[in-house]
C-alpha cells in the first residue's frame, strides 16, 4: 500500500492537529476543516470579487452625489480634487461618468467629440471604448447598449450597438482640455452628451448634469464585512450566469446566491469578518510589495506597473494572472486595452512609485526630490499625482491638484531640459512651482503619467530617476 495515498491518525497542520480514525476525521477535526474552508473561500471571494464591488461602489457613490442611473451624467467641471474619494484619478482632465442598469431594456448613450474612455460591465470587464479608441473615432455619436438575453427589436442603423453580459455598466471617459481651456471642454460635453432609455429615443428627456468637483462622496468599495453585502447586491442585480460557474460557485459557497437572502449566522459572519481583513491585507501586500518580478519596470529602479504582463484582461499564455488582477483593481478603475497597450505617440503610460531609492516607503513628513532626465518622452505632457496609501485616492492637502503637470506655467525645467520635482510638507526655498505637498503622518504613493509616450519609454532607453530622500 503506497504511503502517499494514506492519511495518518494525526496530521500536524497550520490550523492545528487533525485527528482521524483509519482515515475518517473526528467531529472536532471536521469542524476545524470546514471553518478553514469557509475562511479560505471568504478570502478568495474578496480577491476575486473586488472588480464587481469596485464598479458597484462607484455607481453607488455617483447615485449618492445625485447622478441617477440611466438619467444623470457626472462631470468634473472644475477638475477632480481630493474631496471626492475616487481610486487614482488625475486632476488634469475633465472626467465624465454615468452608470447604466439595463434590467428594463436598452439604453442610448450619446457621446461628445474629442473624448476617450471605456465602458465596463458589472465585473469591470471591458465592453467598448468611447471617442478616439472606439467606433466613433473621436467624432462623437450614438451608442446603444443591449442587456443580456434581450429579444426586442434593435434599430438597424444610427447606433454603435454594444451587447453586454451584465445589467450594470459603468461609463467613464475624459474630455480633452486644449490650451488649458477647461470651460470649453465642459461646454463640448454638455452640448452633446446624453443618456436615456431606447424607449424614450423619439423624445429624449432633458439631460441632467451634476458637477462633482469639490463634492464629498465615496466611490471606493468597503474593506470590512460590508464588502460581502456589496458583492451580494451585484449578484442579485445580475443574471445568474453573468459570471463564470466557478466564480458563481465561489460566491455561493459563502452564502451569496442569486435569489437567496445573504444572512450568515454568527459563526459564518465571524469567519467572513476575519476573511475580509486577511483579504484586504493580502491585496495591500500585492499592491505595495509585489513579489512578481514582472511588476518592476527596471531592475535598478523602484518604479512598477499596474498592468503586469501588459494585458488589460490579465491573461498570459492561457493563464489568468490572479495577483495582477488584484493589484490593478485594488488601485485603479476603468479597464480598456488602450490603458495596458499604449503605442508610441498616442494614449498614455503609467508608472507607480511607493518607495524611495533605498526601498523605504514614502513618509509624508519628509521631503523627497526626483529628476526626470531630458528629453522627457511625452509628446503631449506628463504629470505626477499623489495618492493616500489608505484610500488610494488623492492625498488631501492645501493643494487642490494633489500633483503637478508639465503644462503648469509655474513649473520650471532645468537648463538641460530635465525636470526636478519636490515632494514634502513644505516647499523648499525657490521651488514652489516644482513642489507637490504631502501630509505629515500620512503614507503616500504616486503615479507618473506620460501622455503621448514616445519610443524611449517603450524601449526603456529613458528611465525616470528614483525618489531621493532630502531630509
């Protein structure tokens, strides 16, 4: 009898001593194993369910700010700022966002010209792009979003028709600001953007716009037991087969089941409360301390990517890169192939930094500097945005922008064309125009964005400096 197929009467494990009688577990061992199984599935449900709860939290936050699904459009008329809790936005472009719920039928979305951004479904899966990356090619136009298993008539022409696997869908795009004229970009959106049911296409209602600049509301998913309640809300709103059977089975295993109340007993609630704490901690380790060597852009720099493998769907060679998906969705929102696979001269490139040149996490009470060597490979412009490690949203300081970009008239380059930027609670003397404020007692991280990245970024002949601790 091969030893490899046998189970000893006592097995020492990380969850304690497991006891058997000729291969049969005793009652205490069975309970211990089921507790561990429920815990491990709770952790996995957090890591795997995060895309769904992130999309849900965004639409819930928009609704609380007055942006009604299928009716309202939110717009940052005075740009984004730290008053809104929003995963890693920037403060250099006008954001436009809306949410669709297709339970009652198709929805028409009219898009303004000169915009760029995706539509993602209830699991943050890519559906389509608007604007320069989408079917309208930046000219604007009408899109028709059709729900799963829809059997009604679909207009033969006049629309870019998009079928989506879920009822819930998120719209988020940027309206480009030209020559610093934010008001003009806002006017363009308001002149053309619309959202309404197809049933109202003959006589669309007046469009509701909500200026979200400066508004205090939250669009970030919970990291405590409420996470599972958010996940349950998504499952109840979607068709039973909106997600693959393995995912549906995972959620059902912890009590989140289509058409059933989510009502864990005291034992299960305690396990899930522990599981979400470990899941959240795990996501933070994956984001800020990745063990994947593919995460780093350069072996001798601290910069790393939010798109490991360069794939928006987090696949490689048939593999779903699970930790890569967690890293992105815990940090950011909005999925489109254009984010993961920019091309020289178009789109944008992103690089994350959370540590200084010696590998220490940034301290908001200390001062750092970084130099971007010349020539900086950005055809359009580049920017830094600073985020709170806790929320991954903009760091709230006296500086509304929470960052800096190369278009700001106060930002000065060095004589050789390079740029040195300072980060700290107070501006060094004479560097006020090249300074980003941080907050003592708060950890922070930053995204370097290159708009219209050029070839030296892609072939890595250009490297941004590391952050150097000044004091």
